[in-house]
C-alpha cells in the first residue's frame, strides 16, 4: 500500500487534518511514508524501527504509543491495548466535538 501514491496521500491527508491515524505491526511503514511519524513517538513491529527513526520518529518499545492523533502498537498480541487507546481517543474526540 505504501507504494500507492493515492493511499499514501489518503493517510497523509487524514494525519495532517488531525484525524486519528493508527497503525499496528508493519503499518508504521505507511505512517513513515506519509510523514506521520516525524517528530512523534511511535512503535511497531521491531524490524521497522530503523524506518520509523529514519522518518524522523522516536522509537518506543511499548505495547501502545499515543502521540497526538497518532496511535501505534507493535504486534497482534498488543491488540487489546491498541483497541483500548483507539476507543479512548474517539471518546475524547466525540466529547470535544459535542457529538
């Protein structure tokens, strides 16, 4: 997917407009390609660490990392924490928007 310019543009657009941008496992590659990890803390599957760092992100080895509108997790084992943080983010967003 990260080789598809329209897909990268979609993710970049969501990130830049402040929408939730979340990835787990190798999904951090897409965030790196879209510029969504630059200046952010992030995690993912260990082999993408260098890519996150080279894209300007700070690598954190944790089950879930939340930094602004970016939420990342390492592996499917971390799905409960990943899902929990996505729900919390969406709840906060709905309260702040009055939905």
